[in-house]
């Protein structure tokens, strides 16, 4: 029985039954995105021994997987892989001698990669095998980004980073690549001498830079949180448990920008229970990183595009940190349940932001999030993908990277906001704390969460949340009518000022003197589509927006540049698209360009220059958008 069940057993017997039943079911839920068969064998530990070869853009070495047998009859272990070259496999049983094992690599599926089938010796249920696989990665490995010196901040040394979520760990380690399997790991990583390797594990802050690094991750993690980066990295402490790794050229700015991370950590602990991972550090990546951030345990990977100088974009740090509870500790059982990771995390993120920066800022971030959700719901509906506006989705055989939208994030956050409104904060906070404790270091699927919540509501009818309400949120499309929509007074003021300006006023009526980044984003994101180049020129003359340093504001400005065909903004557009590879900032601009024939031509010309810098995931999506693909393959 889970600890959640125990904690609440005194409140109601019914709880225990529901939870036990749900646990049994979640173990059996299949993961369409993995070939692994965890009911037969489960990986419990991985010991990596890898050399980082920048010349050949390959990792070479071995992984020794400790595999626990769950079925005495099973004779074959299935692992996930994508584009790996396997040199040999040995298997030992219960500490015995390793024997060469027969293996075969199956046909490559475009989304899933290739299953590796390994012949296993017989042994009793519960027996431990060690399966050691010698292998190397391919230069195109989907989870690895090999960054040339020119694309780093320092321009002297190459850089390598991994991005394993959602199903890319298999492209750099053969393993059971499903969030239903957790394992501890140890690693030895060899690099060129002046470079430092860091992982989602223990990182010794003053390790000698001898090109030979060792790591230990004692807390069990799912494969999508396996992470490695190698580069010319320095470390700066921020607080007692927090710090930042970055290239020397970026370190000062990063340490200044993220100075509040220790406070964020303490705030989240006060709200939702202890931080269970030891240290929490940040790693600043090159600008080609396709995500804003990635919650790799103990070491979040962060885009440099949030270093704005004024800490206006640090919600991203609160978000990745919050995943230490929602996601890393209690993990979605499959990518169909990703809202359990992302929706909870956005809710936690906003709570942290409110404590540290106040209600006004939290409300603005909530409203910006709501608008991004409303836009995505509209465009998913328009594309015939209304099923993706549900919280619990069925991705089927689709690539999780392609099914990505704001729905699991902001609709998930609104669901918790709805519960908060019905239950009151103290009750919701207590519920969440219990949930994190009960399912710590486990995977949870949507049905389990639904059962947990329903059982709780049956015992607390005063909260007036029915099974029907819960199911409408989880399985319904779009936004339920009982959603509690956030409002921002600050944005209401911006709307009034914008209306005055649009009615023909001078730019001074905008009263921008008081605006923070958020007000600018709200203003720029809500300008009429047919604003026209003349009024764009007015804004540019008054506020120098084509030169704005903040990357989010620049993004919103550049969308308007394209819509209005405002020629003086195109220089910045090209500079922007050829220097940043974060999908959220880049892809919508290409999409906007692609709406007209001239725009498409411009998009293709810029893309031809930018493509070598972009991450493979972004390249795959832009190749499709801007087809025919430019000559010369990656
Ligand atoms: N875990 C995600 C990134 C991710 C999602 C990678 C799905 C691969 C597949 C991360 O926590 C995240 O949500 N990042 C956001 C930032 C956040 C503030 C919404 C991003 O990258 O934009
Ligand atoms: Zn997230």
C-alpha cells in the first residue's frame, strides 16, 4: 500500500482500497512509446562508461544495466534504442561470470527507434542480471546536440548536451525508455582535457578538470531525466544548495539573473514538502537549446534566452525547480499523462512566483498563460486536432514532441486553480503534499490521480467537486465552463491605454513608463493583425522595439513585424532567427512568415543560414513547415 493510503487511512477506509487498486492498475498500463516490457524485467541501475568524441560526434563506451527479473519464464529482454551501433552484449546472473549473449536489433520505427532483443539465461523470479552493452552513438543521435565552438558563448571550445525527454534517451543509451521504470545510476565520462562534464547527478563543484569525471545518482529516476553536458563550464555558488554552471563569458550575467533560486527552493519546500534531491544547480546551455528549460534532476538545463538582465523571465526557473516535486518525484506514467507533470508544475511555479514577486506579477503570468492556451485550443481545433485539447490525451503512435502544446500546461494549471477555488488553498496544499509523499519516486497515470481525487472528494463533500466535474476536466475538450479564469488589473490598464492609442492617440497615451516585460508582452501580443507598417513605425520610433534586448519582447514584436510587413524590422528578424534555436521563440515566427508567398521565400532564405545551428527536433519540424527542404542534408 502507498504511504498516501496510510496517511489517510485514519480518515477513511475506502481510501486505502482505492489507492491499492489504482497502484496495481498503473503498473500494467502499457506505454505506447517504448518497446520495454517491465512486467518481465526491470532495469534498476545503470552504470555508464562513456568517452565523448567531439571529432566524430559520438559517445563510445558501455552501459551495464542491472536488471531485475519479474517473470521466471521470460527468455528475452527488450530494450529501446535509436540509431545505436551495438558492438557486443554480455549477461551475468546473480554476480556470476558474464557470458556473451545473443542479441538482435529490430527494424527502425520512425517514432520509436529499434528494439534490441537480448537472449537471457533462465533464473528465478527476483534474480538480478547484469546486462553489459558495448555501443556507440551516431552523429545524428536525436538526444544529443553537438555544438561547434562558433555556436558557443566563448567561441573556443565545442559543447555537447543531451535532451532525453520525451523519448530520446534511447538514442544515447540502450535502456527501457519509459517513465514507468526508475533506476539509479553511476557514470564515468571521459572528455577532452580542458572541458567539464556535468550530469543529472552528483556534481562535485571543485572537481579537477582532468577530463575524467565520475557521477553518482542515488535517487531512482526515469530515463527521460538522464542528462549529460560537456563544455567549457565554470561554476558559481548562489546559495547553500544552489548554484549555476555556465561558460565563463555568461557566468556573471547568469549568477545575477538567477540570484533568487535559493529563495525559490525554500519557498517550494515550505509549500509542498522537502526537496529530496540534495543540490539544485542550473546549467546555462548554448542558444541552440530547443527548450526553455529541462528539469534534469539536481541540474536543470536552461536556455540563455531568459537572461534578460532584469530577472523578468525567471518564472522558467521556478518551473524547472517545481518539477523536482511534480514530475521528477511523482512522474507521469506515460506521455499521454504529461499534464500530470506539466499542469501541476505550472501551478506550483505560479505559487512560487506569487510568494517571491507578488500577486500582481503572478496574475500577469497567469493571464499570459491563459492567452497562450486559448490560442492553442483554437489552432488545434482548426487543425482537426480537438482531441489534443483534452488533459488526458491519446497520442497513439505519434511523436510526443509533435503532439506538444500549451494544453497540458495551462489547462492543467487551470484544473488545479478550479480545485483551489472549490477547496480553498490550505486543503489543496495539504492534498498536494500528501500526493507527493504518497507517490514519491513512483509513476502515476491519469486514472490513478482521478481515483485519488475522487476518493478524497467523496470523503469531503463540502468541497462540492463531483465525479462529473473531475471527468469533464480530464476528458473534456477545450475549457470547461467552471474554469476560474485569471484576471490582471495591470493588463486591463494596458488594454485601456492601447485602445486610446489605436483610436488615434500619440504613443505617449500608452503610458509605457510603468510597464514591465509582462505589460509589453500583453500589449504586443494583442495588437490588431492589420495594424499596418505606419503604426509599427510609430512604435519603433518611440520605443526602439526593433533593438529591444529582451528575447520574449523581441519575439512578440517580430510577429507584428511580419504581420505588418514592417520592412525596417527584418534585419532584426534575421539576426534573431539565426542566433536563437529555442522552439517556442523561433517556430511561430517561421509559421507567421509562411502565411504569404513572399514571407515563405524570406523564411526559406533565413532558414538556410540558421539550420546548421538548430537542434534536430526543431530542424525536423521546420523542414516540414518550409518544405521543400533546402539542399544539403544535416
Ligand atoms: N519538461 C519540459 C520540457 C519538455 C517538454 C521537453 C516536453 C521535452 C518534451 C520543461 O519543464 C518545460 O516545460 N519547459 C518550458 C518552460 C516552462 C516555463 C513552460 C519550455 O521549455 O518552454
Ligand atoms: Zn515543465
